[in-house]
């Protein structure tokens, strides 16, 4: 086989033309000519250039070059450029841009991504493609729930060999590769019910990486699974104070409170979780748990509404087994508390409403329950920065509390200095002063005091 390009090379003119097209960015045409030149006079240069151009065109083009990539890798085992391009063709074909989040990838796509990752890991020891293949394959295995496979792929790397510097995508800060490795590994161990191992990995990762909520939450979930509720609660409360509010953190805290026998505290946290942004379908289990909480507290109509909401979600998603379970729970509730529910003008048919209506009805319950369960305080707005949308409230006990404009709730009104308000106090974290603090939330203008009735004898005429 020819390995050099010389004047006697029968495919020299094809190669020169392919180079010219490549320089012009006409990669599909260049790939075709490099392949034609290779078939006329094989060389490692033409093989590597064909693979390079083909993979740069599109994922589909990379897939069409896979068979040739394996052929070239076998023909030129000592040529580093052929070997590298063969690896990158596989990456561009099935792993680059692979997104298993939110169920976007089909199971067959996930299996192909895992197969591709394993081929790459056998074909190279270079750090970058090994890292991309291991993480990409592990992500696909996670989407399939193949947690043993996740662990096996992550074992191709070590935490010490990965960067601890945060990643960045379009200006958004993302976890470092080291934090990703610890998080995925701890999650896989947790899903495999190896809770002691999951706790050890999550704790080691949290100490090594600091930063986000993922590893501390996995620590907390592992503690919960092991029945150690207090350290789990402490970790979750710290996450809730220091990070942006997330519904699943509050839902975890609600489950702990429920297990500790604090049903009212659990319900308040669950209502907060339900009112936070996010997809309803991910909370279906929490809605079922809220039905249990409400029933325990004697609100059978609230319980029925939440089972109706869970049923509506299951029906809209086509989850037949979940739908059957929710329908059975609703039947059981009406069987036991039918008379009480009849007084609320609720029947099984009216409890099981379409998703939008069920969400609206339960939303009213969440707000009402929070008003009842969360103590409210009174005060006056001390300062308000309209441009930056934050201010301070002086409570009746003299305490000054920070608040953000998004937590002021009054249709058609804005915060004003001196305005009497009522609000809730919530634990938070002052990142500037690096200490725990408290803030005012759910701020509303105070209702005016009712006027004293005027007696006829008090009239001036």
C-alpha cells in the first residue's frame, strides 16, 4: 500500500483536488474525493482525511463512515492519525450531542451510544476521548436505568485524573468533571441500594468538590434510606437555605417530617414544593403523599382532590399501572369516607378532573393550607430599591428583614416605603456575609383594620 504522496501516485490529482475543497470548507465533496483517491491508491493520509471530513459534515455523514473507519483502523494500526480519526468518527456518529435528558433519546439510541462508548474505550487511551466516551456512555446507561453499566463505564476514569474546574456552557456555570463523576457514581450506587457505599462516595465528593446541591442531597437521601433522619434533615435544610428553592428538596424534607410524625410540618413543606416551578408529572408521587397527609389531618376532600390530580397526570402520560393505582386509592378513600366527601359535594367523577382543572383546584388548597400552617408576621417596608427590586422590612419586633421584589404579592401594586405588610419569615443564607440568615417571603399589603361602627348618639347632629 502507498503511504507517501509522490509524483507517480495515480490518485495524486484527486488528493490535490480534495485538499482544495477541504480548504474551501466543502467537506462533503472533499470526503468523497479522499475516499475515491484511497480506493485508487490506499494511504493512511487519505484514510485519515476522508474520516476527518466525513465526521465534520454531520452525524449522519459520520455514521456512513463507520464501516470504513474500522477498515482503516485495521489496515493502519500504527498510524496515530488514522486511529484518532476512527475514534472521533464514532464519537461524532452517536455520542456528540447525545441527549438522554427528559426521555428525549429512545432506548435503541441509548444502547447504540453505550456500544459506541465501549468501542472507543477499547480503541484509545487518550484522555479526552476516554473521558467523553465514559461520560457519554454512562449518561445513556443512566437513561436506561442500567446502573451497573454506569458504574462500569465510570470505572474507566478516576476522580483524581479529572478536572475540578467548573465547566461552562453559554455563560452558565456547570459542575466540574470531577463533581459529575462523583455525582453519577453516588447516584448509581444509591439506585442499586448500596446505601453505605453511596453515602461514602457522596461524602467524599462533597468534601472534594464543595459547590452545588447534588452531592449533599445524595448524602441526605442515603442517610434517609439507612434510617438516619436527623443528619438527612440537617443536610437538606442547609441546601434549602443556601441554594435556589427546588421542589424536590422541599419534598424530601416533607418525607422526613412525615416519618418523624410531624404531619402538619410535612404538609406545609409539600405545599411549598407544589407551588414552586417545575413539571407536574415529576411530582406525581408527592401528590399521592399529600393525599395521605391531608387525609390524616381530616381533610378528606383535599385528599380526594390530590388523588384526582395524580390520576389526571397518570392518564395524560399514559402510565397505565400508575393510573390503576391512583384510581384504586381514590376508590378506597370514597369507600371509607364517602359520607364526609358527600357533604363536600365530591364524587369520584368530580374528583377525577382533567389535568388543568385538577391543578387549579389543588393550587387553591396549597395556598390555603400555607396560610393556615405558616405563621405570618407584620411590619412596614423600611426601604425599597425599585431598580434592583429588593428592599427591607422592619418587623413589629424591630428586626430588619431583606426581601426580593418577586416575593411581593399584590395585584397592580408595588412596594412602597412605609407600607404596612404581612409576611412569612424563611431561613436563608447570606452569600455576601457567608452566614445563615432570614428573609421575608410571601409579602402582602396588610388588610386595613375594620372601622368601628358609629353609634347614633355619637353623631354631631
